[in-house]
C-alpha cells in the first residue's frame, strides 16, 4: 500500500472532503485507512457495572484508501505516489516535485 502510518493525507471526497490529517492506522487487506479527526462516528458504550455510567464516545472510522491522497512534505500538495529504486532500496516519490518522501 502506498500510504503508511503517520503520513499526512488530504481527504478527497465525502463528508470530510478537503480536510487534512494524520494516518493513525492502516488496514492493507481491506484497503482502508483511519485518519485522525476524520470520518467520526459515535459509539454507545454500555455500563459494565451498576456504579458505572454508559457513555457515548466518538471514534474515527476506517475509510477507503482511494478517498485520500498523500500530502508531499516538500511541496505541500496532494499527490499520487510513485516508486524509485535506489541501489537495493525502494523509495516513495512525489509525482509532482519528484522528491523522495521517506
């Protein structure tokens, strides 16, 4: 997958379209990512004992990776990701400014 944990991404579509955030978690088998502060859902938690209270918490739900674009740290633009082989290492490359991302 071309997007990794701790990458800055821009959300392209949906209710949070245009927002930017950091990738918290990546689910590569489902092709989904969790972006901090985006795609928030409310989850109702039930009280475990009679002394506890039930509560409603907000969580960031996974979204398809096709709805996000990587923000290049050099040019600060939403870009697609390419790969470049340097010696025996494979590095991610910004398609707009041709700089390595990793």
